[in-house]
C-alpha cells in the first residue's frame, strides 16, 4: 500500500533483513496533486463534509469540497488522510 505514496525523487528508507528488502518507510507527510474529483459547489463548505479525490499516484482520499483538480495537497501517510492545501 505504500506504493501509492511514491513519487519521483521522494526519499524513502528501505528495511532489509538478511540482505533482502522487507519494507519501505515513507515520510510521515507527502505532497500529491489532485488529478480527479467532482467540482465544488457554493455552500458545500458549511456542511463540513468531504468528497473523494484521486491523486497523481492513484491514491483516493476524502478532501474538503473546495479542493479542485490540479490542487497540491498534503497527505498524512500514517492515517491516509488529507492534512492541508500546499502552496
């Protein structure tokens, strides 16, 4: 499942046991771009809900209604959740 956080030039740690790779350690937070989500609607932010968004790696997370395609967002890799908009 950690493959869905991997992007070009992302630094990861590879854990080896007996000379064979066992797992990857990814950063706690990664920044990914939204490539697909439904359009936002006026008034949706008042409900406090969210909508699904597909990110550049194929990961799907719930994001606030104001997030649109092309937005770069920060994801918490421990909980697989939206943290904030980036830049």
